[in-house]
């Protein structure tokens, strides 16, 4: 403020000096110019009277004339008879000169001419003599610009002096004006003793300070409460203004949206996530609609709920709540898939049973065909029972509920029993040979589940083998694990499907699923059963060559943590 007052004081002084000097110089110049014209007219009158008395001899007898005065005698036809500065015979005709024309016509002619080259202003006064000749007197003077340049140094000196005086006075006056204002105590405005003109302003500042202090106390209290609640929420919370800029957010929102900015406050929320569901939810709320959508980020599902904030019908912002619903979505996906698969698997045998039963009940079947149909009905019923049994087994494995207590089991003996059963049934039917090599190893577990694991792995190796193929079963033990490997010479599993074969109801060869009996739950039971016993399962397969499934289970004499 002090600099501005000082600057404007000096500027005003400078403008005043320049204007004053210019106006005075212009007025003086106008006065001098007018005097120059009058002197030219007087000189012309004197010389004309002398020429009338003595003729041209008077002009030639004058001798040198002053440099700013020029005398010329011109005949009525414009020819120059005499000139005080130049040779008359070489001078051009002057009949077209304005002042000469005026003198010939009216007796007196006046004119002025500015020479850019010489920077001179020349005043002409022409008088017609009795014999018709015209006597012209020219008086030259400096132009206004040249005249001003002669005074420029004096003007600058005066300006510098006035500037210095104005700067000193302006500085002191400014300090006297500003110093009381700088000493104002803005925390207590009414306690200041300063200019009366500032009293209304200070009173208003006091009222505003009181209001602001009260509002700040309320805001701090509410902010502490708000932060305590939101920072401990698992749900993400965003508060946006009408332009989608972030006013507030908690740590959960930053984590769920995987924010790419370190400080999201006052940044546009749409910069956080480029997903279409998030954009749709936010823009929908900004349009005045409560919007919900689910966005998938990597392996997570985020439910987005956006609601507009209105004031007097106008949208002032948006509140966005983010929920991690990954577990719910995954359960829903599994439920839908399981329901669809179970429905399909149950429908196939029930359709067959219903068809054969309808044929028999309608008396269409021949007497000798009834036992065949009855056998088919029995087979489909057993398939249903097996499917329901597998489903119940999976339910128990999922919940680890209702299972018999664990016991020490000889895995080699369990394998030999399973191989014997399968060799007499499915293996012999397809001409598949089973070779077993292993050493005794004990594990602690549930016999029924372990039997299901072994039977399913061996049964798959037989069912998906080629006619006349072979299965090699190897049982080994390491320092802490029992390792069971089952290798077949079957059709193999494509690399892109090896991760999915442990899913419920999933089958690799869809074209053979109707030919090869099974529920599609065997390997899923294997996976859950091995996990329940604290083990792990590995798969190695090559299409057209065969498959090796390796199970690792903790030994009985080693610590076990399911």
C-alpha cells in the first residue's frame, strides 16, 4: 500500500509537470508567433514606403539583412526582381504563391510555411505597391519542437527536483497514513484507536470474527466426529461437490478404488477409476438419481452406491459408498453354476427313468423287454443316488461338519483295496492294467474321505484312458509327507483347461461326457478332501500322452495342521 501511494504521488507530480510545461511552452510559442507576424507586417510597411519613395535602389542599398528576415520584390507576372538572399534571375516564378496572389488581388497577402528540413516556421507578409509590383517580407523562427528541445534540459531538471520533493513528502505522508493501519489488532478490532472512518469496518470485523470463531469450533468438533467414524469404516466413503471433485474420503475408499493420486482432495473423482460402473454411478447421481452398480477390479467386486445431495431442489454434491462384495458375488456365481449343473445332472437320469417307466406303464413294452427297461431304470436310479451322495459329501467337506473322527490309516492297504475293486470292474471292462508299487506309510485322517479320494483319482485314470491302456500307481514317503502319484496313458488335458478340472461338474471332453459315466464332482471331492487333510495336489498332463496326478498328505508321525 505504501509503495502504491508513493508511486501515484510521484506519477501525479510528473504528469502535472509535463502538462504544465507543455501548456506554458505552447502558450509562449503562440504569443511569439503572433508577435513574429506583427513584426513582419511592420517591416513590410516600412520597406514598402521606402521603395515607393526611392524605388528599387533602396532595396539594393540595404546591404546585409538579419538572417531571420528575407525581402523579395516580385512583378505582377510573378517574375522576381529582387531577393535579399538569392539571385533573382535564377529564382522560379512566384505568381502561384498564395500570399502573392492575395496581394495582387487585394493589396495584402499573408501566409506561413513549415520547413521539415530546417525545422523552421516562416511567416510571409506581401504588400502590393503603387506600380503593381509586390513586396514580400518573410520572417523565420524555430518550430515549436525545436523551441521545446531548447528548454528540455531545464524542464527535466525541474521535473527531477519536483519528483524528489514529491517522493520525500509522499514517503512521509504514506508512512503517517499507513502506520496506524499496520498496528491494527485484527483479533480485537474494537480495541483499536484509529481513524473514525474505519470504525464501522472494525465493528463489522469484530462481529464476523465472533461468528467465524463459533463456526470453526463447530466445524472442528464435527470433523473430529466424522473422521473418527469414517476412518474406522470398512466401507469406502466419498463426498463430492457438484463438479465431482473430492471433498472428503476415507482410507477404505482409497484402497477399494486403488487411487493413483497421493492426495485426492479437490481432485476429480473420475480420475481415480476409469471403470464404466463407477463413472455411471457418479454421473447418474450428479443428474439427480440414486444409482447403484458393481465394478470389478482385479479379482474384487466393488458395489458402488451414489446418492445426490440436494439443497432447495438444486444438486450440491454426491455421497458415494463403496462396499467390497467379492465374497457375496463369488458365492452367487458358485450358487448359480452349482444350481445349473445340479439341475442338468439330475434332469438327465430322471428323464430316462420317466421315459422307461412311461413305456412300461402304458403297456407298450413287450414282456421280454420289461427286465431290460427295469435294469436301465435301476442304473439311472443308482446314478442319481451316486450324484446325491457326492453332493452331500461336498457339503460336508465344505462345512467340515458331520465327519467321522480321524484315525491312523495305512495308505498302502487302502490303495491295494481300491485297486482290487476297480480291477474287477471298470478296469477289466476297458482292458486297462493297473501297476502298483509302494511302501507302507501311515497317515491320520477320515477313512471314508480318503477312500473317496483314492477311488476318484484311480477311476478317472481308468475312464479317461485309452482302450488297453495302463495306469501306474506309486506310493512314496518323504521326511514329512506321503506322496501318491497316479499316471495314466489316456487322452490328456489341454493346458488351457488344467486349472478348471477341479471345479464342480466341469468336464474336459464334453463330447464324451454322455458316454463316460460320472457326476463331474470326483476331482472336486479330491481337492476338498486333500485340503481337509492338510495336503496338496499337483497335476501334470499332455494331450494324447497322459496325465499324472500327485497327492501329498502329511504322515501320521509328523505334526498336522489342517
